[in-house]
C-alpha cells in the first residue's frame, strides 16, 4: 500500500456536494469487521455515529435515533401514515483493506473535481456510499419541508461483513414496536455494465431473493505416525479424493423463474444470437441451464447451488502423517433447494469415511414479487435517474442483511442505485475500491425520488 496522495490541488471540502463530503468523512473512520472477534474495534462506531450526526443534523433532529447492540442504528422518520412503512438499509462496517492498494484505503482521496471526480476508499461501494446517499436524500427532503407519505425507517447494520446479528436485532426492535414493513430496500444489485454477454446497455439488477450461505467441514481421520513409514489411504489422501469428487459432481443446473424473467427483459436489448436464446429461455430451460453452467463463474452461479473448498488443514509438521485432515466447503444455495439438500448431496458424493459437519447454515431467502406496486416504484426511479438502463429482477449471489427482514416483510429488494462497471465491481472487497462522484449524486437522486413517490 502506498502512502496517501493529496486531493486535487485547489479542491476544498467546502466546495464539495454534501453527500461527497459525508462519504469521505465516513470512509476515514475505519469500521473494519474482523473474524474473530466478529465485531469492530471499541470506540470506532461511536466515532462514525458522531460523523453521521455532524453531517446530517436535520435527520438527527427530525428522526428518533435508536441505538442497537453492537453499534447498529435504527432511525425513525415519521410520515403522514404508518400503514405501509418503508425500510431503507445499508451497513456501517467494511472488510479489511487487504493489500495492493495504490492509495490509502481510509484516506478518502478525491481524484478530479468535486462534481466529476472519483473518490477512493474502503467502503465507498460496500456500503458507505449507500449510507451517505440515503442520509443525504432525507436531509435534502427535510430541508425542503417534505413529509413522507409513509413512515420511513433507516436501518444501518454494524456487522454485515462477518454475518453478524445486528440486522436480526433490528427485526426484534421493529417487531416490538409493531412495525410490519410494506417494502425493504437493501444493497445487492446495481446499475451494472458488462454483466451479461451480448448485452451492451446498462442493467439495473434488483435482487428479489438471495442465495443461502452454508459452510461445511469435511473431516477424514487416520492413524497418523511418522512420515518415513506411511500407509496407503491415509486421512489426507481420502480427503483429497473427497474434495475432487465434490468438484466433479456439482448439484444439477436449473433455470429458475427469476433468471427466465431476467432473460425475457434483456432479450430485446441483446445482440444476436444471444437475444434469440434469451427470448427462448422459458421454453428451453434445461438446454439454457446446461449452456450457462458450462461457462463457469457468474453464469454458472445463476443456475445452480455452488460449492467450493476454501480451507484445508492436515499435519502440523512436514515429517508427520496427519491423524486428521479437514476441508472447509462454502455453499451458496439456490432458491428451490435447501441446506438439507446440500448436506445430503455432499454426503452421497464424498462417501463413507468422511464426516460432514455443518458449521454455519442459512437457507435461501423467499422470493419477493416483481409484478408488484413496490417493484414498479423502484422501476420508475431507475427509469428517471438511469434512463438508459434496463431494469430486471435477479437472485443475489452473495448474502445481505436484507435476508433478516424477510421474516417481517414480503417485499425485500436488494439494489444500490449506483452505476458500476465490471472493473469497479471487482474492487468490492479488493484494492482501490472507488465511486465516481456523479454516480454518488445519482444515488442521492434515486433515494430522494423513491421517498417522494411513496404511495399514500
């Protein structure tokens, strides 16, 4: 990591849009969640809360601010009605910066002008950009004297990056208050470029579900002993066979209803012959699923539960035969399948002599409707702020805090309203994470328009 370079000469923070100044201040507070201890360093979140209060005084004066365990926040902005409350979500924590940054990951460096530049820093995309955009939209509306048609809740989690329970605590508090949200909007999708082969237009992918996340541990036991007198079929050899067997025998590929709808919407905007294939996806599901699975990577993840071996351990020394060898397997479970399905599949593939332990389990979230007033509200916002983009539902491949809100709301959507190129998306959890200032300001416009158009 190199030392931080100064911002562009002649640019002063007082010249910056309020959302940009707030985002830069948030990035400079290193709210890093680590495993273990599965929480942020003491005192850091309090500093972040102070930054939020400083940059958004009208919001903090108008809303009830509710502190939750682990430094999470709920803010309640009362509307003209409480019949159909809306929850806007984001998370305050970030992953560790990692290596190979060319700029200070917590320096919030601005390259270019305050209206057209680019801000670098851990969390500008995931997920402090959303925090800044949401709060800026509310601050602007309050300054304009706007009263929302419905109650608005802002839920900012503090341990999303370590699969923590802050969002679950928000659900407990909302239930305690009798709040049954009409719609929830969390991070997940984006206005993405370069997402689908043959599709050149930006695609606003709005998550209507997310895969379940489950971690397994494979254990092979053996006699151990000195490496000079090894026996055949020891623990490491049997574990290696099990790992390879899992890679060779994935779960079946299936084309779900959400992906069919995605292809239906994208078909008119795709180059041929891709457009024709997309248009026929609903009537040729097995063939399309096999074709996507063969491509690997993101296309394959669209059509099946994925499993990958992520950790390995064996002997503590080079001259000792392992008495136990273990492998960690991370599974992302597609809607329509379950943790039990995955465990049964793994056990059948690895066979006898390998113990399969469930370390963490999470089922896929239920599907939220896309032929619905709430989804249409999001579509209208995209059409206004991102008129060149095609809006489509999709299944989020990763996990978000929104999955917890599915317990109390049938309409949980996952969409961060920022343009993101394929290269930009690669910086999420990687080096040189960055967000262009015009895209941040478009995100503010999207949230503001959403709040202005809440149905009475």
